[in-house]
C-alpha cells in the first residue's frame, strides 16, 4: 500500500493579509517533510471561486514550486479540470512540470464541479462529461505526437507541435476523478486510475476493487484514444495521527469542516462574500452526532490507525491519500501527524507493496481470478456517515463526493 497527501488549500474566514501566503508556504513545508519521510504522492486539486473551501486554483504553479523542494515524492494533479482549461495548455503545463520534477507527475483529470465553477468559463454542467471525453482525445496526442491537430465540438486547431514534451514516455500516468462509486467502473472501462473517497467497510472496498480489476482483466475496456493504461485505485481519507485518540480528534476539527464545506459547495451558489462558511459550520458542529464523521477517517493514535488500515490492506486498494490540511488544522499539528505516521505506521504497510504488485500483475495477466462481488449497497465512508446522520436528524451532510 502506498500513501499520498492531499491539498485543497482550505482557508476559513476570517482572513488576514497573510492568510493565503501562510497557507501556501506551510503547504510547501509539509510536502518537503512528506518527501523526506517517505510518502509516495502529493496531490493538488483544481477549484475556482469556492471561498473558504479551496484556494487551489493554480495547481501547476503550486506543484512546480513543490518540485523544487522535493526529490522523490510523486506530484499529482487531483485533478486538472478539462472543462475549464484548454487541452493544449494542460499538455504544456503537464510536460513542463514533468521536466521540472524529473519525471514525477501523475495526471489526474476531471469534469469540474457545478455551475459556480463552470459557468464563468463558458462551460455547462450538462456537457461536462462530453467535454472531458473530448478533452482527453485532444490532450493525449498533444503530449505524444509532433504534429497533433484537433477538430471537435469544443476545441479546434490545425497541426501544431505542442512543446515541451513530458519526460515520462509516452506520458505521465493517467487518473480520473470518481465523483461516485459507479464512476470507478468508468475509470476501469477507460483504463485509468480511479481517484475517489474511502470506502465505508473493508467488504465494500473489496467489492469495488474486485469490480475495477475484473473489468480491466476481462477486457471490458474502451480507451478514449491511444494512451498507456494505469490500473490503480486511490482513495482519500480524513487523517490525523497523534499519540492518543483523544489528541488526534482534538487536532482534526478540520476534517468535519471539510465535509461540511464539501456539501455546501455542492448545494449552494457561491457569491463573493455574503456567507461565512466557518460561522455556518460552528452552528452545525454543535451536535454531538457529528462526531460519527471521525469514525469515517484515519484519525487516532498509531495503533488505532494501523488497526483500521490492516482491515483494508487485504482488499487490493493501491493508495490511501491522507487529508489533514483542512479547516483550521494547524501547521504544527499537520507536520507532527505526518512525521508520527511515517515513523510508526507507514513502514508496516510499505512492506506489503511488493506482494501487492505481484498480486496485481497476476490478476491483469489472467493468472488469478477475483470473485465478482455484488457492489450493491456498498458506499463510501462519507456517504455512510450521511445516511446515519440523516436517521439521527442531522442535515447538510454530503450525499455524494468528488474525487477532486
């Protein structure tokens, strides 16, 4: 099992003159610590206009800075929106980052969220899947050929040699945001890595991992164009590691803010300034029922987190992406959490990686069969928390999640 870290660049109000400066500088320090500690990936979202929830509007710029402060950690777009970016610019920026990082880029793409983000870019929610598909068909040849031309519904250009070309050949590994469990099947059909949220139970994880790899191994796939397959499932989980469970929970208040803000972004229009999310969140979190959300993440002592991870380690998940830059979680707590997890938890699961890669190779080669487990009823941890909260009378928890 591999491990990543994840950045929305959340900055709840009230803001100061240095709020954004502090956030970005601290995030770079954290990625540098993660690189030294042996984490495998650092993922950066792309979002626009979502006040307090995400200030991550320029992922290539941020990851470019991270590339110069790190040596080994993979730098992932989680994800580049193909609805709000021209495919040529995505190809140029991805290749430049790949060169700056000596070939450490992971290229996740997605459709973007709702009208708050898409409409200012003249994109429409009803067309975003079609735009993403055409975007892939336009993007990949721009990175892999010397004279690509494209003539489609959304983009049109004559033969051009898009420069530079990425260091990784034929291109960086491809991922796609999975905004629901069913889109894990889409990722498999397109032979791309799946980026989603943590499963509610180990049985659910096994069911969906089996479904994903059975699609790949069974040849039930159709690429959008010619590209290299990337069989991988990565899931995002709330995270905070401390000497005791009580300390970890006290440090991880940002995880429940992340969930609250995620729902708000999915159900409300974002207009500049009128709503202070942090104030709205204070009212919501008064209910002790909200504490159930802590059970959905990897929040606790090294022993508690290790026990949870062991339950998922045999399911075939390739990567856990740890989210602890959220809400008002402090820089000091994030750093100490990363260091403690790396020292006392990560080595056990890193040691499993060779066997996991052998398992995966045997499945993809048809040498090992996976049970075709019914995925009905299995959900993400966040959706499960929503269901329980709804029964308890808690409102405004997310019914679906986005890999971005």
